[in-house]
C-alpha cells in the first residue's frame, strides 16, 4: 500500500528540496492563488480558434488563450470520461487508479485526488459537474466541501456562475478556492443551437435526415444510412454550434471569476481550461464517437493556463504533454508540494527543456496501445482478428507533421526503421514500467503451477497499488497464443461472491455484473480485488482436459479473502 504523506509536511520541506525556478511558480510568501479548473467533454483541440480552427466556435476560450499559455500537443489518456477525469485528478495512469471504463465503481481510496491534496493545504473545494461519469466513478466522494451535479450543462453553468458571484462563506476570499466546473457539451447529441448551426456552414437549403443524436450517428457508422457530404457538413455544423453554445456559457463563468478577483485583488488566480477527451468526427470511416478510438481526434485536447504573472501571454508550448501531467504541473506552478508517487511529470509553461512526458495510453475495449511524442504516433494492436469499431493496423507509425489525422501508415519504411524501433521501445518501457516481466504466482488446487497447463500468465504492470495481469490462452497443439483475457485489481465491486459462471472468451469487452450470482453472457474484462493480504480464487475451464481447476492468484503466504468467482475460458480456435 502506498504511504500517504501529508502535503503540509511537504510544504514545510519545499524550500529545502524544491528545484523548480521561482519564475515559473507562485511565491509561497504571498496569498495562495485560487485555482479554477474549467473543462468540456468531447472537445477536439482542432475545433478551437486558438488551435487553428477557421470557424468562430470559441471566442471566450480564445481570449483566455491570448492571455496565457497554450500547450499545443496535450493528449488525453483515452477517449472515455471516467478514465480521463480520474487521470486528471490523480496524476497516475489507468492501471494504478483502476478506472478503465464506466462500470459503477469508485477510484481507490489509496489514491490522493487533487481536491483532497488542496483541501489539506487549506483550500476550499467545490465541484460543478454535468457528466454522470465523474459521479459514477466516485470523483465526487473525496476532498470536496461542496458538489453540484445535474445532467444539464446549462443548469450547471448557471449554478456555478451564481456561486462565483455570491458572497457566501464558502465562496468567500479569506481562503484559497479550488473550483472545478465540468460541462457535458459538446458531447453527443450535438444540438441545433440557433443561430450558430447555419453560421457553421450548414447548407441553407438542407432538409435531409442528418441529426446529431447518438442513434442517428450509430446508424451512419453501421452503414444503415445514406450519408453524403451535405449530411457530413450538417453534423459538423451541429458539433461546432454545440461547442459555441458551451463557449458562451463558459464565457459567463470566466467573467464571474474575473469579478470575484476584483473583490480581492491581492489573491492571485490560476485558470486552467481543458477537456477530458476529444471526438472522432469521421476521420477514420464513419465513426463519430470517442470511446473506441485512440486516434488523434479523440486524444488531442486543449490545455490553456492563464491568470498568474508567471505565465507569459502568447506562449505556445510545443512538446507533447500527457493528461497524467496535469496535476503535478498545476501544483508546481502554484508553488505547492506535489505528491511523491505520481506517474505524471511537471511540464513547465515554457519551451525550455523538460523531462519528456509519458504521453501514452491504452484502449481497453480492444487491446490497442499508443504513444505520441512531438512528431510521431506509434500504435500497437496485436490482435487484429478482433472486431473493432474503427480499423487499426497491427502496428502503426504516423508522422503528424505531414499526416495530421494519422491516415498514412509508415511502418516498414526503410528510412524510418530506427524511429519505429525507438518508439516501440519507449512504449514497451511505459507499459512495463515498475518491474520487469515476470511470472505470476499461481496455485492450482493448492499446488504451485507456473504456467497453468494450457495457459500462460504474466505480470504486465506491477505498481504499488494495482496488479495488472494478462491471462493468455495457448491454442491447443500449436503453441500459439490466443487473445488474452485481462484481469485487473479492483476493490469493492458488486461481484464479491459470484455463484454463477462468468463466460470469458477471447474477446476483451466489458462484463458488468449487478450482483451475486449474476452471469456475464458476453466476453469481458474482469475485475479482481487484490489488495493487501489477499488472493483471488476462481475456476478456469481447461479445454485440453477438459476439466475445471481452481486457481488462486496472489501471494502464496497470504490468506484467501472471503470471495471468489468462476471463469470459463474458451479459446478462439478449435
């Protein structure tokens, strides 16, 4: 279990150990700055004027960008709200914080959330949220003095603005304030906000069927709709109109922040604008969503910092920066201590040399890993036979300088072999960071067995809190490996004591169980609780025998916990 270190202790030691130049941080001798984290959902960076878009979707955000620092290559951990927001607030990667999807579960209590850290340093903390996924993964449970949740962005914006303009004790200026406002816009459904829709190149005489609803966009993806260029223009106009409406709402909140600052001009203010992830807008086929995409459209999001004198207006940071870097970067700029066990790194708001960001991620529904630096994108998709919503190569190398939407695969190019090898090595180092690859401690019917006959199991990620495993079946009589069944360390899940079987074939998809005795009738990524002094017992159907064998994964010296479940594994090939 990680050791929880008091931020107050680190604050006391900061002058001794801090190596960050004071020009980039707020002086600890002055009033501690307020921090405002403002975020949209499903917002592509390249649909903002401050990131080069030629349509007026974002005047308020663009003004913010002109006043501060723009990180031009900032990448989300993946195109899904729960994992992305959790990464923003923890500064650790998904294998450690355990939020890989939208199953109803909470982030580990071992993780320190940004509001908790700031609360311990004397901040008041408030959260206005218009997306249920932040609530569903428990981001509203730790470190907040006040939370407000509605699935209506307009209501959330109104409540946040009212709070910021009020003079209540909670919104007062005697203590520093951390305020997070998260909009659901421009997430689908893309709405018809007049007069913006026509302003964004929607055909004036368009009377077609194109709607921004998820149902319609699903039909387009499935090929069940005729979809031409005019339909595409209509969808783009709806997305941009939704973005512009969100920008109008955010502009009012920014104005309220500025008015609040006038009430106490001595207290500095740091404003951070970003998004959880982007949106795939038919860059690859007819796909208009984000959850199954690791392409740039779903991962490249804005990051804008402004408000402090240490942030030079007009600065555009060129290096690649990852979402996992947000928490340590904000804390360092504020002049505050940073938790010692984060995966993220401080990324200074300048173009001076810095430690390279770990800009990588993983698509859970389909095992696809990606890594991006300032120029290149590298993809690794070892199981191409698995169905995907968008096409992916087994390996991909893309030069974003000449191929902005990552469509021309350069793998195998004779002049790029060194580049490809270096990127592959960097991704492998990130995937296995923390320990070398080693065998899992397996016990079959109380007898050591590594590997289990017919299967191969190994540790993919070995980090202080979370154990990430791949349980990979061997195709009988061939020695070849089939699609891995992946197991993750979760806690406090509703399937503590499962009486029924969990069907787990070679496909890696979500298997959500509502309670004891439930059976997952489709393939699944399955969650195991592997905390301190624990092991997990399950049965694995052995195709070669055939027979059921009980397997315990964990430390042999530790007692088994009072829960277990059963997995029946069926290889993809006869």
